[in-house]
């Protein structure tokens, strides 16, 4: 994992955990949109797992996240590790 990928994962992890982030990410809009959708889905999944409720929704979000991870990888070449 190179420095940019590591930095992206650190930012993502902080966002998923609910920490305040003051970084600007630039790139092609379709890549940014996929990244944001992946972050939102990951955060929702994290919160649902913390609550230990609604396994049906967890399953749906896992499927969605899996699809977004594949889409993100095909668009950016970055392996999503979160």
C-alpha cells in the first residue's frame, strides 16, 4: 500500500468511526461518488453491527458494500481494506 492509499484508508477509518475530518479529496467525480457511497455504506454497516440489531439490513449492506468495493477497485485500482 503506497502513502496515498494509506492516507485514504486513514481518512476513511476516521469517517466511519464518526471522527471529524478536515481533508479535501480530489479526483474524477465518478470516483469520488463511488468513494463517498462506499464510506456511507461502511459507516451504516459499522453502526448497525455496533447496535447488534437488524441482521437483515446488515446482510443487505454487506452485499452493497461488496459491490461497491469491487466497483471502487475497478475504478481506482485500490484494494479497499476496511
